[in-house]
C-alpha cells in the first residue's frame, strides 16, 4: 500500500434502512405521545370551555351568578386586558380577577397599584403563591390545598356568617394583617380572606376556589348567598379574564423565562423524575466486581462461530473489518514460521523482510496482500481470503 493511498469510507456506517430500523420504535413512541397530548388538550379544551366566564352557560361557567346580580341592579362587564381592568377600578366597582396566576409579575404590580387606593373591592379567585403576595400584601398561600370543599365560616365577616356553610376549599391562606378576616378554615388555615385597604373603604377578598361562582355549584350550600354578597357590594362588577392576547403580556420590560411561567409543581415533578432516572441509570450500570468468565453450557464448533461472525460482518457490510481480521490472523500464524516474534507480527518492517527472504518473492506484492487497503466488494474479499490461504500454505511447504 503506497503512502499516498486514501482509505475508503468505513463500511460499518449505518445505512438509511438500518437507521430507520433502529429508531422506528422511538419515533413511534414520540408520535403516540404527541397524539395523546393533542387528544388530552382537545378533551380538556372542550370540558373546560368558558370556565369562570360570566357569559358562559356551561357547568364551569358563571352566567348564573351574573344574571342573579343583574336582578339586583349590579351590572357585569367582562374585560380581557390589564388596561381595561385598571381603568375600571373605582369606589363603586368590584373588580374580580379570575386567574391571577396567569398575570406576569409586572402586570400584578400595575394592577395592585390601580386597586390599592381605588376605594373599590378586588376579588382574587384561586390566587396562588405566584400572585397573592403581590396583589394582597400580607397574605401568603399555603403549599397544601384544602382537603374538604364544604366548610363553615367560623369568622366575624357578616357576609360569611349570613351565607353559612359554602363550597370554598381550594387554596389555603395565612395572613399577617391583624385587621383581616380569615374565614372558612380548613385545618386552621383560611380559604377566604378579606383584607381592608390601608386607606379608604376598599378591600381585597382572596377566595381559595372558584366553586361558589360556577353554574353547577351555585345552588348548593350557601354558595349563591356568599357569591352575591361578595360581588354585589358595589353597583358595577368588572370581570377580568386575563388573556394571552393582552399587549401588556409582551411588554419588553416584563419578559420572563419559561421557568418563571411554569407552576412550581411541574418543576418539582421534573426534578423528581430526573432523580429517579439518575438512580435507575446507576442501578442498571452498577458492577459488583470484575467480570467472571463462565463456561458455556454446550460446546460450539469453531465452524459455527466463524460462520456466525461472517454473517454479522456481511449484514453490517463490514468488508474492511473482515479483511483486517483475516490479515491479522494470517500475520500471527506466519510470524513464527519465518522466525519473527509474535509481538512484531503486525509490523511491516519486521515481518515483510523475513517473509521475502524465506520465499524469495516480491516484497511489494506481499505488502499489498498482508497490509493493503480493504477490498472494494465481496468478490475481492473472497479473492483476498484465497490469496492469504495460498501464502500460508506456501510458507509451510518451504
């Protein structure tokens, strides 16, 4: 083999068919996962359509409470932007924020600055730790939710005492405000908190669950009474449904990372899955000591081993590795026959001179035969095998 010869591309590179065969299981699993996710999203979008929307007559909507308020002279207006919600805040208005956790931190700060001194009432529905501390300073959400949903008021708030037992439940709250009303406790933590404004007649009501506002729960317990008293204390009710189309969400001064937008429960679940995967990998990869050879339960003929290995080489189209194995074995057998140590059998400068002196043959042809490039096709590989056998027989005869 000349110095300027270039080695052909390895024949062990997987073909397109082999890649597809190996990865089709993973691709199928990913496709099934995506289809399942889309199906779940479609089902949930149908079952949760219009949730907490005063225009929706669905079981999870709130049209019933809006109509009851209208009978009592309270107008209900739906807004979906932060600007409209802030401009509507006033002493004669109750502002209901449907899902406060959907607001960014900057949106929460701007909303609180508009409602803190407005003199009106702000009702936060199911506000979690992400939003309650900004929209209702002095109130904190407990990580554990309420076990029961129907609770007794157990507080001095007149609206709660008149309504009696109600389906509050949901998120539980603690407060450092001494003038706050903590109602409907679940395991000593309130599920409804009313915090008076620092100035004026306004206040903020934090409700742990939206159940008392839903169409299919309004006629149970004291839900209707409590909902009407909380939302009907002012002439106007502004129902704020945060929307992703709100221009304030894309404010360049308020960009948040995707981790900030994920609920804390998802982050903890991802961490637990990561730890479980690491432990599983450690368990599967552990070793209890060095490998111990074991005797085969049956004797396998050498011809079967050679045939099986040859089939593997052929399946992988690995003519280069097959030729390298044949040449290496031949060199190992030839070295002792021409007086070369086995340790130097694969060094051309040691083996070829001794072989040429033994056979008085062409050293260049022997070099190409024992150290040449891989064969180009199966026919060339068979020819190489015959030539190596012939060379070894000739050396043994001489």
